[in-house]
C-alpha cells in the first residue's frame, strides 16, 4: 500500500474504532456475528468490493444487491419509483431504525406540516404545535448518487453506505438510525450505469481504457441531466421531484459527485459567491455549518486536499431544487481517476481552481495532498466518510435541523409587508401554460382568476396569480423575475465565470409575461377556460436529419429530445399544430458517403465546437473507427447538399464551422476578443426580428436569444462590379439583430454590450439552390426557450409551405 494512504487509513481506523469517524470501507465495518451471517455484503452479490480497481457493477447487479439487502434487513425498505428514459428501474432505499420504518406515513405528515405552517392553524398556535412535531420528528436526509455516470464512485459507494447502515451495531450508527430517515438513491441516471460499464469493460486492457463512452451517458441530456431541476423535462428529474422531494421535503440533500483529477481531492460547501438572492438565509447558514463540520472532521482524520468556499457557486436553481424547498444541498466533489482505472498525479501537475491553489495551504484549502497514486478506493473512502459525517451531524442535531426547517416555512408563509412583493400576475397569453406547469411541479400554488384591474391595466379571465406568501414563493420568484448577475472580476480584471449560467427567467424563455404586484388587489372568480392542447394537425413533409458526431454533443441530445417529445411544444407559437414524423441521426460515415440531397431536405448541425466537427477525436485517443471528423470530404458533401437545394441549419458554434468551411461572407465579431471586453456566460438577450422573412413568420418584432459561447455576426462587404463602395453581400439576409439603441441584456450578465449593438444574431445565406441558416444562439436551449422554437421550426420547414 502507498505510504501516504497507509497513514490516512491508520488514523481513520483509529478514530472509527472510537466512534468519532465513519470509515468508508464498509466491508471492514464491525457488526454482530448474526448480522454478518444473514446480511449480504456487496461483494457477495457483485463478486468484488465496490471501489476495487477496474471493477464496475451493472445496474441489474446494483438493484439486485439492494433487493437482497432489503429482504434480509429490517432497517431497509426498497422500492421501484418508476422507469428511466431507457426503461430501467429507478429505485430508492429507505433506511432507518425498524420502529421508524413502521411509522413512515406519520413522519411524512410531520414534514408536510412543518414545511407549511399554515396547516398548523392560526399564527398564535403554530409555534406550540410545531414544537411538538419537532420533538417527534426525524431529520430527513436524501442521498443522491450517480447523476453523472462517468463519476462511478458514488453509485458504488451507495452499496457501502447501505450495508453499513443495515449491518452495524456501533452506537453512532444506532444513533443515526434512530434520529434520521435516509432516502438513498443509488443512481439518478440508471441508464448511464450500463452505458459507462459496457464501454469501460469493452476497452479494458486496451489503449482506450478509462476513456469516456462515445455517446451521451444520459439518452438525451448527457452531463446536463443535473441542470434540469426547475424545467423538469426529463423523466428521472420528474420521478425525483414528484416521488421524493415533494413527498418527503428533506432537510438535507447530499448530492455526491466527482470532479477533475488535477485539483482538490474533495470539495465541500460553503459555496463561493454569488448565491442566488432568493435562497433563504437559513439555508446558507445551514450548508455553511454542515459543510465546514464535514471538512473539519475529515482533516482531523488525516484526509488531505480538501477545499471549501471555492469552485462551485449556489446561483442557478437548475442545480439546486432543495434550496427553494426548505433543504440544504450538500454538493461533494471528489477527484476522479480514469473511470475505475488508477492514475498517478505528480504534485507539480496539480492545477488551481476558482478560489484555491492545490499546491498552497490556505484557510479554505488543506492539508496539502502531495500527489501519488489515486485509486477508485480513495474515491469511495472520501465519499463514504463524508456521507457518514453528514449523517452524524443530521442525527446529533436533529432538533436544530427540524427547527430551522420550520422557521424557513414560517418565514415563507408570513403576510407580506408594505412595499414587499405580493404576487406575480401571469396573463393568459403566449405560453403561460408552460410556466404554470413548471411552477405546479415545483409545488408552487397558483390561482386562476377572473378579470381584474391593477395599476390601470385590465387583466382578462384566466389570468394566473402567484402569491409570494406561500411555502415555495421563493422558488417562483427566482424563476419569474429577471436575473442581475454581479459583475465579478479577478485581480486582473478578468470576469469570474459562473459555474453554470446566469439567467433562468422562465417568462422570457417561454414567451409569457410575469407582472410583479407590490400592492394588494381583488379579483373575481374565473370563468372556466378550456385550453387547446397540442396535436399534429399538420405533419411536416421535410426529411430532416440531425448530425450526431462521434464526439458526443449535449446539444444534439437536447435537440433529439425536443423532436421526440413534440407534445411538449405542441402549443408553441406559429407551429402549434406542426409535427415532424421522424428526425433521423446523421453520422460522419453517412455524410462522407455523399449524395445527401437524395435522402434529406434539411440537415441540422447542433451546437458543437468547430474543431470537434471537422477533426473529431484525434487518432490514438479512441478506437480507429471513432476517430476523425468530417474533414474536407465531409465539408464538400455538405456544400453539395446545400447547392443542390438542401437547407443546412447551424446552431450556435456550429455556425462558425459553416462560416469557415463553406467560406460564407459572414464573420464572427467576437472571434479573438478578450473576455474582459466581451463576455456573456449564459444570458437572455433581446433581439429584433425582420418579420417579413419566412423564418420569422408569426413572430413578434422583438424576441429573445439564449446566448452562451455564441457568435455574433457581421456581413463581409463585397465590392460592386463598378469597383465602388463595398456593399453587403446579396446572398445574405439578416433575420435577427441585437438592438442598436438599447442594451440587449434582459436577464443575466453581459459585458461589452456596445460591441454587439446592431449586429446580427440570425442570418440566412443562399448558396446555389439551397440555404445555410446561421443561428448565433441556441433556439431550443435545454428544451426551455419556447419563445424561439418557432424560429427553429420555421428554418426547418422553409419550402414546405
């Protein structure tokens, strides 16, 4: 055993034996002889100990282990909650003391009442009734694993955690079982468990061992599957929210992840700034307290390379449903190896992250990890140790956790004072239905009302009113108001990028209105309105194909989801009755065959870096059949397709590929510009449309663009035949521009807005008999930007009408 790892293990086992720390290796956990004889250990089912080098479990093995453990233990209940995107069982284990498991419905009721103090009666009696519920209640802890399937340590650790809880008679474990109810989800993405395992096993012993699979590890969203916690588009998110969060209202959510190999060994909260302003202050205090406790205890135990208050922020609700529903999210990020293959990291190869340098000990980082071997067993040790420390804190501070949970609910439902926001008003126009569906799923209360007047504006029958004085009013407010991301810079003036994106304003994204109301108002009872659903009154005759690179593109997955879930956008804009019967996947090999116009009318290139499209994987990094991109032969095939009358629709960065490779008379004005001068990290900008162009058919004169790593277009002027002043190229038509007289920013963060004023965001270039349509944004962003779906669908159906 490596010397440094030996020292850590000796210290950890010493503390573990004294009940001060939970050591990760569940196979070494003390238990009674009877329990050992009757309870299956993970290796009994898997044939190896989770965390062993080069060993991964299939999803069937994981489910099989939990079923056997539940059959043998009176501390474990196991249930299938639904089916994943690819039809696999989505499961959860509920773990607690047997007497608690016998009274689960009672504890659910307690949680529901503490979450919504209005259920406890008049304000004068709520505190007294709540005190009794707090005395009886348990801390509810949700542990979620495996949402990112290449981060294999967490789903393997779930079995170690469950076995120890089910088998150990240690006083500390008994205290955890008495005082908490643990909801353990072995994987939030069951499909990805097998996608990653199958690829890993296939490449084991080859030069490609430890590489990521050449497909998205979630059928549609890949790594973006943990960016869906307010849009709720994916079935896995829906199951988790509907059947776990909204049923149990956990006080603590432990979200176990992995990060890159060359930074810290472990990240724990508190999160770095900024924190989204609608996150309750009690939540910030709680995740700070708990995260610092876990980090402190692990450092005492000899674990190294731990950072807090760095790297990850708490801005986007797309990653933190619990922060707006009374519970803290404890994100843990452990350093990775190559899937399950060990690596060796030199100390000098460690790289700085946001807010820390892994080669320098500081207040929020340390002790130093000096480098060396890093195994899957190290990952499971860090993960399970952190998990049991979290459970220890949840058990030892049960009353405090429940009291804080009640105070959050109490503050949420209090009457709003003068000058405070009272409500949002959602008029029945545009795609209000889509916003309301999201709020409903997030447990936000809304009232459909009759006509009324406020501030001189008449609101019609069918208007929705979202009051702020309700348990999850902060969730509604976070999603309905524009975001104003702070202008954060480092010491050199360089912008500090958010961990994800900066904007999440649903009314802007979804073509709806949300009007803030700061004073009370009265309304009449509504007259019942029947909303027309979607449907396929018109079926597109276009033969549409979506490019699918050997280098997986998350945007390709999202686009495929949009086409395969057309009922979701069946009410949207001009295309409300238009459906596409089938959109095929187009691979490199098919493009290289040529003759594309014989098979397709439209080819869509999803958002992807141009180099990735043209070059693909480099030779030697993946099996030969997966290396290489389109190359010049593929470019020639696409050019021929367009010249023969095809439509090439390019989304976001794919537009740069088309400009460069097809030599279009358009340029990206952001190319080579420093982020100090121009920066827009996932924001909603205003665009002005030429509504005489068929691509903007049925659209308003102003709309939005989701801008993230996006080009901004200018036309390359050409000389006239007489040699006079250069003029705009005659084969380029600007369909959308950023306004020339106003700041384009609507929500989020934009630096250098003057650079893009009046510049193009969407252009059409005719080429031979066909056309290339260049989107300088993602019109189908994460299946959320319903406001710009019509532009996307119109681009596809040009020529059909």
